[in-house]
């Protein structure tokens, strides 16, 4: 499990007064990339190795400007060429569950534009972060 | 079924050269709101009646700056207090399937902060747009 | 002069109920790129020839979700390696002035990462769009 | 002077590989709001007291994904109903100047939709942060 925090920016809210639904995917991307960095993945666009195949978010409570959100990141499943990563967003003070998200990430070669087998080292790192472990 | 088009903006791309995953949810929101407008829903924030409970996107092909995307919107399911709306994004010239999305929308009273029963007129409109009809 | 329209998206508003200040720069970018396209500039990232050196916006009236904005684009000044482009955003129905913007654009070679002299054809096109002409 | 840092998010870049010009205004807004918070301004939308009248950015060097940016915030000028705030963005490691920004902020009553005189306490706080002091 990997944990990080974001503070809601003004421009991430919308006219309903709460965080716009599209902003949650910014937070998931942010948490995911910090997780990749922790994994030792190069933070270099020219060597980028991952592409999002699918992503979703369940919105459980509204959240607001300037709120500090806690994001927990888990690995759900590790396949041969892809893995499923999940996130849980809670209010950092009360612990109230705000959103749950998930993404399927494919190991992808941007030069050949084809998916590839996950390297063993990556697979092992991911497996050691499986939610239930 | 409701159909609309968007042209990909420069700032909706990312350093990988393609549309960033978060931008697709902007397109779904745009298509959804045009559908609400067609339904006769007031385009007035103070009378806003809907909240997103869940949303997802499957990314099937990458898309790029300045590409014209066709978005088809369908209703999948109509419940008592919520409904499921889906979208299919294709390239407007070649018809290549780029993304499929879905959202669960709850009929919501922002004054009381509670969900409510969908009005009959809305239910009927939604049912007449069920995908298989 | 070049003219285009945008309809304000939900996610471009903020919790104050109006369009967030950052969204206006999305509209300016959109108008600018349509102007580049009209000029015959390749809409191809790998051949991209322009970089923004400076940009500003004066906010004269608030604008809101779903409002249709009219954007007029002018050329203010043409230099040897750069030019100044300006925009005027009005409400498409009432004509109320909402925002005025400006950007200094440099003719830029992304391979060498250096500015270059504006080609004569570009200069002529730009000069024919000078505001006062 | 107030100082803060942001780490560039993936979705804040564009297909040219660098930070999109619109994203800098997100950073300025972020720095400005942290400055307001330090000033004791309520971080509550319903009591919000400020509106942006004008903003600009000079882009001096490109910046990239995952770069840590240092943002210094200064007060330039204090008027009766408005003030000018400025920002300087540098690379947090090398100190390279990346962007300079400025915004004119009006003390604004969102209920009456009219500007008002800056309270004395706010004026004093602002004056004590004038750049040259």
C-alpha cells in the first residue's frame, strides 16, 4: 500500500460548489505516478512504459475546496502484460470515505506502440503490494 | 441515442503526445449535459438535479490533438432514483472506436442533499433512449 | 480578424459559480489554434512552430456555465521572430464584453529549441490581420 | 514574501512535451490562495472576498513533468479596493527562472456583486508584503 495526500485546488471545483467529477481522475493519476516513482520507474516521458486501458471512480461523498484528501493506493491484480491498481480517497481528518477508483494499466512500448510482458522485477514489486497482502 | 462532436484541444493532450486519460471525462460530461439539455433539464446551476455516482472509461485506441471525435450517448438502465448513461467515442472520419464510457447518475436535490425519485417525465424520456430500443 | 465560438463547459466553472480564471486561457488557446489553422500552419505536433512567450487576460464581466462566448482574434504587432495576438470575448447574445486577452507568440524550432525568423508568408498573413486594418 | 512548491502533474503537460501554458495559471492560483490563507482569509467559498480582475504570465523557460517548481509570491501594489500580487516560478533545484506572473485582485462582495474597500487589517498585511520591503 502507498499513501499520499492532495489538497483540493480552487480550479478543481465546479459551480455546484464541490469537486468536479473529472478532478478525481487527476488525483488518481497523481497517486499512480507517485506509486510508479516508488517502484523505481523512470520519471522520464521518453522512457515511459505505461498506458491506461481503463479507469473508473465511485463517488461516495462530495468533497470541497481546500479539503485535504488522503489517497491510499493498492494493487488488485497482476497479469502478464497489465495490472489493476486501486485507490481509496478519504478525508484526511475525519477518515470519511469520499471516492474509490481503479485503473487497468498496460505495460506499453510507445516506440512500437505495442503492449509487452511486464518485467519480472516490476511483477514482483506489484505482487508485494497486492491489497490483501 | 444522442450524437455530438468535440474537437480535441491542445491542452487536453499530454506529454505522451496523445489525449490525457482525464480529458475523456470532460468529453463524457459535455455529451451528458447536451443530453440533459435535449431532455429539457434546466441549464441552471441553481436548479441542478443530477449528481454523478460513478463513472468509467475504457480506452481502446489513442487519440490526438485536433482530432474530431464523435460521441454517441445512450441510456443503459433506468432505476427509481438513478439511471445509467453510456457513451461511445469514435473518430469522426474513420469510425475507429476510441473509447467507451459509462456513468451512473442520481436524481439529487442539492438543497436537502438527498437523492429523490426520478420524475415520470424524465423516466419516460430516458426509457425512450434505452440503447436496445 | 477571425471569429469563433465556445460554449462554457461544466468543468470550466468553479465553486464561485462562474468560469474559473484559468479556463479563459483554454479559450484563448482554442481561438489561437483555429487562427493558426486558418493561416495554413500544420496541425501536427511534430511540425509545431510556435511557443507562447507571454499571455494575459483582463476579466471585465463574469461568465457562466453553458453560456455561448464569441471570441474575436486580432493581430496586434508583427516582429521578426514573434507576433502579438489579441482576443476579445463577448456574450454571443447580448454582446457584453467579458474578457480581453493577448499573447506574444514566438516562431520556435522545437528540434533546435531556438527561435527563428518568421517566414515571409506567415508575416504577410499576420500583417493582413492587424487590428486596425 | 511567501514561498511554496508544486510538483508538475502529468496532466498539466501537453503534446509538446512541456507544461501547457494554461497550467501556470493553476500554479499562480494555488500560490495566491495559500497566501490568502496565510493572511487569515476564510477558506470558505460562501465567505469568499476576492475576484481576479486581470492576470498575466511571462514564460521564460520551459518546464516539464515531475519537475519541482518553487513559487515566490510578492505584493506589488495596494490600492483602495484592489491589489497587485506577483509570482516568480523557479526550478527548485537549479534556481532557473521559469515564469513570472502577476494578478490584480479586487476585494469583492459576491452577494451584492460589487467591489468594496479593502479592510484596514488586509491592507496592512498586504503592505507588509510589498516586494521591496
